């Protein structure tokens, strides 16, 4: 049987043309590779980007509230370095519950294991105001706000993992029922300005992911990598000079651009866009300098013993249109892939008929 | 899991290409074949992983993010892979 099939195949494998064989076996394999490496990626890119916006027309997720609304958030991870002993030496009289927050993991302060001291979430509630950063922002305590007395920050918090849990009052302007196409988080240490060519500004690289919590369940959206500078140049309100001024401060924007199907999956997960009952975790991990020097005391907007500004913006997607395009085009792609599978057998040979017909 | 499937699939195609090249009188040395095959496999797998979102799309299909259409696509892709692997084993070319 095998011999028969092989014999039949031998007769069919070479396409005859007036000038001899048109495609040899190598070229058929090349055709297969082109399907996988050229056609398929383009088709998948079309499907995944269906409905996504190419522009960056972001809307403010936070409210502009100069009155100082209190917002709910906690630190989940504060860098990864364990400097508990150093802060204890610096501040021997500081209560354990503050020293304990030199290390925060998964929302719990675990710097010391002193019996009887309950681990505390590191609170970061503050004000939504719009004059510190271009978009409305909130002030959040920096990584070592609790264990460090003013001016005693040890200069580094780590390069491993920073994370925050933001409750829904951080993004009241994301309307119920909306599906998100992109989210942008801007982190800036607005309390310290530098000359714009300050030598400690540098390019950095890190990874990131978001976790959406709704109705007791969590959905992680990961795979984001970022390359940016820790220099944030912008115009802001200088209180002492009582005027807007251009400043170079430590900070950067982190933009999470979801594929169309991710937008739909997130929207579906949070109850069809029930943002009022959703919290979002922002995680930034594995920091490196682009110049390959050790990260150690590289400036980060959220590392320190003061406060930093966080603003949140978003861009939405038409979930009905995107859903239709994504599902329909995936179905078309499935039919096409199946057809290529059939066409790769002896049962149906449209390639050979087509190519044999167009070749001289 | 998906990474391994893509590595396996691209490796199989690379083996098919190099095998055919050898049968046609090209890449006569074992070192040349090994080098060409490994290069083809690494480049194609790297391309699919790093420069396209093929892997994340397949992963999304697998976890149900695209609904029934995603599972249908996975079925078609599995069928295509099975046909090509069979063809490569039987005839040393993916499309016959």
C-alpha cells in the first residue's frame, strides 16, 4: 500500500510545464514555510489588531479633583531589596509595624518576623489633582515611606518587582460597559526636579503585567515589555514661582496596549465592563539599565521615602464591532488553514493546478 | 507547551528542507546540513515568537478568549500540522 501511494505520489510531485518541471520538492517545502512564516503572521496580526486604535487618543481615567479625594490602594511589592536591618539601625526607636514595611510582598509587610506584630498593607491614599502632571494624578507613598524617616532613604529599593493594587476609585472615568483598548500609567516623582541633562537619567528596560480582580476572581494579562527613559520632561505648576514651568523629573509612562481579543476577554471577565466593582493590579518587574550597568540606585519615580504622582489614562474599543471582526476573521482563517491542509494531500491539488496553469 | 509545539513544528520543517536540499546535491557535508537545519529552525521559531503575535494568538485560542472560532482554528491548525508531519515523514516534503 505504501509503495502504491509513493508511486502515485512520484507521478504527481513534479508539475509539468513546457520547459520542464516547474516546482521541485524543495520549492513545495518553501511554499509551506512561506505559508507559516509570511501568510499566517500577517493574517493573525490582522485578526488580533481588529478594532484596535492606532492613535493615542487617551481619556483621563481619574477625576480631576483638586479638593483632595481619598483613594484606596496598597503596595503589593516594593522592589525586592531587604534593607530591614539597615533601617532598624538607622531608626532604632521606630515601631515594628513601620520597620516591617521595608519589605512588602503580595500586599503584606514582612520585613521583620517579630512575634505579635501584625503585617500591615502599606497604604497609599492621597489626592487627585491635575496640576502636577498633564493628566489628573494621585499622590502615593514611595517604596520606603514607612521604614525611613525623612532624609534617611538608603538610595535603592531593588530591581525585582514593584506592584500596586488600585481600587475602582482610581479610575471612575472608565464608564460602565466600556472595553479597554489601552491603559497608560504615568509615574512621576513630582517633588524633585533636575537639570534636563542630569547624568543619572538613563534608559531602562522592564517587564509588566496587569491583573484584573472582579467578583473574587483574577485575570492576569501579561507579556508586556517596556523600554523607556527615567527622565520625564513636562510642564507643571511650580507653586513657589506661581507659574507653569518646564521640568525634568524622574518618571516614565507605561502603556499597556491590548490585542483586540484581550480587550474582549478582559471586558467579559469583569462582568461586561463592570469597572465600578473591579480593582486593577499593576506589576512592573525585572528592571535593567539599557547600558548594562548594575541597577542598584538607578532613579525610579516610586522608589524613595516621599511621595510620587500616578496618573491613569485609557482608550476604549468598540467591543461589538471588534468581537464580530475577530470571531469572523478567525473562522475564515480556520477554513483557509483547513483547506491548505487538504490541499497538502493527494486528495486535492489546487496549488499544482493553479501554479501549473500560470507557469509557462 | 505552545513554545514546544512551535519548536517541534519548525524543527520538522527545517529537517524536511535540509533533507530535500541534500537529496538535490546541496549541503553535502553533515556539518553543513546540521548548520543549515539548526539555523532555519532557530530563525523561524525566533520569528514566530518575537516578531509576530502568532504564539499569543494560539494561546488566546487555547484559553477560550476567542470563543468557538478559536477552538475551530486550533483544530484546523492541528490538522494542517498532522498532514505536514505525515507528508514530511512519508515523502520528505510538506506539500505533495
